[in-house]
């Protein structure tokens, strides 16, 4: 137990000193039990923002956050238990085809996901666009479905890493969100509480990502891997490009529909690629494959032969949803009141499609949240018709807005889409053939 007062710990970190494990654990305990006031927590967050945490401090801080609540015990499940986490991006629906594809290959996927705050909903919001689908299952039912079906997708309970909930809320309003140690400990404390054996981290890089450059993305990967390895877990990081939206569908029900196409062996090339690449890394961590090419081929087969879709149908049914969504998504999923074309104002080559602007265009239609308590309309969003490198004629379709009857929302959406699609007269190079920038094993 620390003999120094919280204000002394804040001063020490402010001045660049290191804190002992006991001091860090005691501080996180004060965050959890409410004995520390917000202003002292905020001061410590700012001190960490400027001074950082060394590897030992980071391990102790993250472990204290992890143990601030329940840690799931899935040791009774004989399969390797591997999860995936993405730092988020526009059109990032990869968890939805990925979990059943990996489960179909014999690996257990206990996936605890979040809701979105921003351009579109999180994985939970997307799944809830399937009528009846429940993400609030008890932990016991979650564990049973992971063992029975190979995968289950639920939301974070109040008892998982409760320190993170308070710390994150303060980071959001104190300008300390960008701190790599604080990002890494937030992500890893929640993921390690799932009772997993290994984790694949999809770290997005680019204009539409939190990490704008490869150097910072590598630093975040190093911090998260250090926490995971220190906890005895196997961790792989995949850096992926997030300059343009992933796939063609942006919006909650729309992204479910695209995910189903991927599990039917089709879908956009980049959505499929990320599913295969990340799934292959999960198989390697699980030890069911040892060669990356063989692992990728196995995931691809699960998409092409229907086995991933069959697992997904079982997951949907077990979690209260309508499994007919796998056969007729256009019938089961909510549909918009209108589908309105957005066309090119002039001829040109698509030099860029700014992911953030496309995301905000979907948000103004109601596909995302500006505030935590905003309601999401699961039916609305965008279906993109062009990609960077394409040539378009004046009046040619750029995107289709799936929207309600609010003309003001539609006008705001159209303006953002047109601002996001940069048309130029000169030739532009084609986009990279792969979304994958680097894999760190």
C-alpha cells in the first residue's frame, strides 16, 4: 500500500518520476471505489499524457484496471480462445463475418464488443439491427454459447473493467484521449477480462483513423503487446489502411447485409481481405495452423463453403435474432423510407474518398451517435458506388443515401459526400492492392 497521498503521486508523475506498482494499484483502486475525486484523476491523466508510463508502470496500471472488476473464467472450454479488437474505422464491420469464420475453423471466439460513438454504431448496434438479436446475455449464457457454437458476441457488462469506464469518461473531456499508454491500457484491460488466450489487434492507420501515421500506430502496438505478453497472452498486431471507407456499405443494417455477402463467398474485396487476414492470424495464435498461407486458405474456405454463414445463423438464433437474415437480409433487416442517389457534379477522377467525411455523412442521416444517448436508425446509411482511382462522368452515381423523409438530413448528407469525394482532372494512381500495411507478431 502506498504511504504517499494522491496529490504527492500526481506531483511525482508530473515531474517525471516513476511510481511503484503499489502506488499505481492504489490510485486505480481509488478510481474504482469513488474515493478519488474527478479533479485528482484528471490531474493524473494529464501527468501521464505528458510524462507517459514506462513498461513496468504500464503493466501495473493496466493490470489494476483489469482487476478492478470481473475477469471471466473460460478455462472449462477446451478450445483455444482468441479474440480480435479494432481501433475502429468507417465501414468497419469485420467482426461480424470474422467471429463465425474463425469459429467454423475450430477456434473459440469470446467477443465482448462496444457501442459506437460517432459516424456509425459499434458492433453491438449493427447486430441489434437484426430483429430480436440480444447482446445483453448473462455471463453464464455467454460462456455456454462460446463452448457450444464457438462464438458469442455480447456487450461489456458493468462489472468488466469498471475503472476504465470512469477513466475514459474523464479522458474524453480533459484532452487526454490521445495518450498511447492510456489508449493501450483501456483496450487491453477490457479485452484481457474476457478470459482469452490470445488477441489479434487491428490497428487502423490513415486519414480516417485515430492513428494518422505508421510510427504512432507501431508505438500503440508495442504498448498493447507489452501489456498482453506481460499477462501471459499471445498478441499479434496488424496495421491496416483507413484512408477510405471499408467496403461499400456504411450503416448498421447495411453493414450486416455486406457481412452476409462476405459469408456467402462474395462481398467487396477489401472487406473479404481483412476478414481472411485477421482470421488467419487468429488461427495462428490458436495453434490450429502454423503456416500463414494455410491459415488464410482455411478462413477463405469457411467463407466460400457456407460453414461461416452456418455458424452465424446459429449465433443469431441463439441470441434471439431471426436467422432468416442469412438467407434473405433484404426481407428481415429494416429498410429505409427512401433510397436517394447522390451523383457526381462533374466529370473527373476520384483522387480520394475521405473516410471521416463519409462517416459523418452517415451520421447525419441517423446511422451514428453525436451523443451517447442518441438513438440510432438501423435502416439508414450509404451504399458507395465509387472508389479512389475510379473515373466518373458528370451525373454518374457516387453513392445512394438510405434515408428517412427528413430533407434537411439528406441535404447535409449529400454535401458531406460531395466534399468527401475529391474529383480531379489529372490521372491518379490506383489505390494499394491490399489494406494490410504491416503485421507484427
